[in-house]
C-alpha cells in the first residue's frame, strides 16, 4: 500500500506538475494548496531551528577548544560541513514555500476575479 500522506514535497510536486501541464484549475485549488503548505511549514521550520542550534553548538565547541579564539576560522570550519549545507538548503526551501504561499493566494484571487467577470 502506498503512503498517501501529504507533505510539503508532494504538494509542491503537484503544483509543479499542474503548472507544467498548463492545466486550468479552480481558484480554490490554489488557496487550498497555500493553506496546506502553511500548515505543514511548521515541521520544516522546527527542523531548521534544530539545525541552527546544532550548528551554534558546534561553533561554540570549536571556539572553546581554540587557544587563540578565531571566530572567522570557526565560521569557515562550520560552513564547510554537510550540516551547514543542509541548514542552508532548508532555509532556501522555507523561503520558496513562503513565496509559493503568497503566489498561490494571489493566483487564487486573480482566477476568482476572472471567473466572476465571465
């Protein structure tokens, strides 16, 4: 049995597929997508906060172990890690989702206005 759980990734994938196929959808579909993204966004934000804390702790541990404290060097070390890359990717994803929510709301409004004129 397939996992039918909605996630941010499945919603974004559905939005992308609809746009790529140039499908016409009811304005409420865009609003519903924005609502679902908004509700699920908290999970990714919580994950981001956890990563930020891990990275801050890593910075502190490296800094604490140095005899001559060099914050620039610590930042370079930390920013070269996979954990930092994961954090930056998640930050970018969250920004894209927030923007998609705004766009979906506007798209729903515009499509609703268009339907009202016909």
